[in-house]
C-alpha cells in the first residue's frame, strides 16, 4: 500500500522537528546539509512504517530507530526522542 501524501507530509514534519531538536540539543552543532537530508529521509521512512497512528510511543520509537540507523551507525552521540505529539508533530527530546 502506498502512503498517502498527507501521511508523507506529516512524517516529513515530524522528521524535520526531530532533526531541528537534535541539532539544538547538541548545542547548535548542525548537520551538513547533505547529512540533514539523509537523516530526514531515514526518519520519514521509519515513520511511514507506523503511520497512521495516534500513539506517541510508536512515533517516538520509529524516530529513535531512524536516528539509530543513521547517527548511531556512524557514532554520533546525541539526544533521542522521548515524545511525539500525534496531533501536531511536535517532539520532546531526552539526553542519553
């Protein structure tokens, strides 16, 4: 089944929020633009596997799997997603 454009937009919104919060929580250490695009893409892919859902936990777990697949795989430490609001896509991060 193909994801709907609305689900893709929502997944992209969440992914952008996660990457922005990740960069902010790493004290302003932004990703290179190419890396940022890669991280967002991996997060969107992970999120589309669980969407549609109203479970904050399922969304947070999907985001953390995506982060582990990219930044964890190359050894970049940083925060992880604690909560994703299933209504507006806002995220809360936690230090690990």
